[in-house]
C-alpha cells in the first residue's frame, strides 16, 4: 500500500491473512479509543478480546451494541462481533498483543497526572503476558510512563525478559524470548475516529529498538498512513506537543477576544482579516477549551518540567479562565432586566457531539444558575436529560424555539449545526452573547 493512502475498512493490508487470523489481541479499556481500535482489528482478521471494568459496556458490546456515540461505530462493532472475532469481558486473557487504552486524567486539585488506571491495567495483564508478546500503551501519557509499565511488569513477572530503555542503539535484533514494550499514542479526532484510525500517520516508540520495530510491524497491518519509528519518550512527548500546540494557539485567540471586547473591536472580523496574511493562522476564540485531551494533556508537560513550561502553563490558565469571562458578560447583560431569562445554547465541549466531558459550556451554565443571574434555560439537542453537574440546580432543559421565545439574554456556547440556522429576527430585542462567532 502507498504510504498515506487511505485504507478501506475490511481490506487486507500487509500481514498474510493466515498469520493475522492466528494472532490474538487483548485491548484493555473499551472507551472512545479502545472500542474503535478493537473493532477495527477484529474486522482485519485478528481475534480480539476487549476488556472493560464497566459491566454494562461489556454486555452491550457482546450483543453487538455500542455505549458511546461516534459516527459509524455502531455498524463496525456489529460487524466485528458478528464475525466472531470480537468479544468483550471484564477479565483479560492470554494474547499475542496487549493494548492499554485506559483513561489518563489529571487531578483537579493540582493538575498532576492520574496514572492509576494504567497501573491497574498493567497489573491485570501481568499474569497473562508470555515471552514474545507485544505490550502497547496507547493512552496519552506523561513522558516515561511506558518505561513505568515495563518496570511494573518486570516487578510482577521477574521470570520474563522485559526490556530496559535503550536509545537509538540500532540493535533491533530481539533478545530470544523477550517481551516487546512500546508506546503508540492515539491521535484521532472525536467525530472522525474511524477514518483517522486508519488514515493518520502513527508514531511508534519502543522502550528498546526491537520493541519499536515489533510494534511498527503490528500497526502497519491496519494503518494506511505512515508508521514512524522512535523511542518511547519521543512518542509520548510527540502526542503531548501536538495537543499543547493547539492549546497555546487557542489561548492566543481567546486572549485576543478579551482584549478586543475592551477595545470594542469585532474579534471575528479581525481574525478573518489577519488570516489573509500568508503566514498567519489564528484559531477561533470560544467559551473555553473542553474535552478530555487538549484541556488535560498540556498539564503533563507542565508537570514534568514545571520551571520551564511557562508558556504552556499560561495558555492553560488563559483557556481555563475564559468561562469566567463569559459568565461576567452574562452578569452585566442580565443586570439590564428586572427578571432576566437567560437561554444558554449548547452544553457539549464542541459542535455536533454529545460529549460533555470537561465542557466549558457546562461550567458556564452552572455558574449562571447558581449565582442567580436569572432564570436559566438550556438547549442541548444531543442529550435527553441534564448531566449530574446541572441536575440538582435550577436549570430547565428546553427546546430551541421555547428558549428563543422566552429569553432576554441568549448565550451561544456551542456551534451545533441546529443553531447556525436560527433566524436573525428571533434574536431582535434580545442581548446576544455569541461566544463562537456564528451569528455575526
Ligand atoms: N477549540 C476552540 N477553538 C478552535 C479549535 C478548538 O475553542 O479554534 C476548542 C473546542 O471547542 C473544544 C477544544 O478546543 O472545546 C478541543 O477541540 P478540538 O476539536 O481542537 O480537539 P479534540 O479535543 O476533540 O481532539 C484533540 C485532537 N488533537 C489535535 O488536533 C492536535 C485529536 O487529534 C487528538 O487525538 C485528541 O485531541 C486526543 O485524543 O488527544
């Protein structure tokens, strides 16, 4: 296959079909990364066991159903389970390849990485790992985490030959009977996971060179993009750098939006014009940065080099402070009314998805309601009931026409497709706070 050319789902790639049919893969964690990866591998001929601590997820997958929303995933899971190549369980089992795809959040109180899920997954597979097996960490992780997986495995299984970190020695010959340990960070965009899983280039880093080569060989069996080979620390840092790059650039846009408000300049027009310069590409301001990736991963860099990561830390702080700025604008607008009704449009962390994790919109709505700025209405076309963070406070989930009819202040928080087509006349005589710049 030509490097970079997209691979069709279900088409054979490089490993002979017969070899792949024999290989067993155990995927630890069946979330937004683990489940699509497990299903894709199953449709490529691997025999895959997906493992999760969530009994409901395990049960629904075994019935061919999905517990998360991602375009095309339902069809892929159904076909993977139907082929007999994918099953789910709460317990791991022996395999040729183990993939760890468990969450790596940061602690809210001090922004330090929480790596207990990786430790637990490593402990769980340890009794099943055998000589010649490949263990891959896919979770986005702070630098040195793959080495920590290797260390923990060798403590639990002193009988195995677990590699130590070697860097670019060029000795790619494997030790007889060694275990291979590598990192290959996922890089897929929620909403486009199935396409990006196949099409994106992958960075594969080994604890030693033999592990890097073994892992690269595995990814080349189902990835259409290029597979780039390095050591595990570079692969770990590469993923963090990608997300921190985006965070820093969004912080620049968010800071500009605050400065422009003070100077009475339309930030959207300003950015549009600045971006006409051939070497300028300012991103879009918003109500803040959400999701479980860009709002989290830069902290991993800060945590490993706190005295040097000054720009990266500041960008995080700028983006984290943007929801307060939006709440302040709502407060000032609401003060013009005796009994203000405030309609907040959107709760998810970005457009056209149902994912509310780390969403600045949820934070803003919570503050508007709990600080008593007015009667608070919420429109979110992708959910049926309010999330726990809003369940016990005075917030009404309503449909769009109801919200627009009743509101004095309309706060656009997410640029969902449904909101783009709002008739401008319905906004007349209301105060509009458009944090995404879709109605200008
Ligand atoms: N956002 C803005 N302005 C922009 C772009 C984004 O405010 O111009 C906000 C979004 O509204 C959202 C947040 O940033 O709240 C993040 O959204 P996103 O679409 O930029 O990224 P994610 O978090 O969905 O996915 C990212 C991707 N990383 C990069 O693009 C470098 C994806 O490729 C990663 O795989 C994913 O993080 C991950 O899993 O780490």
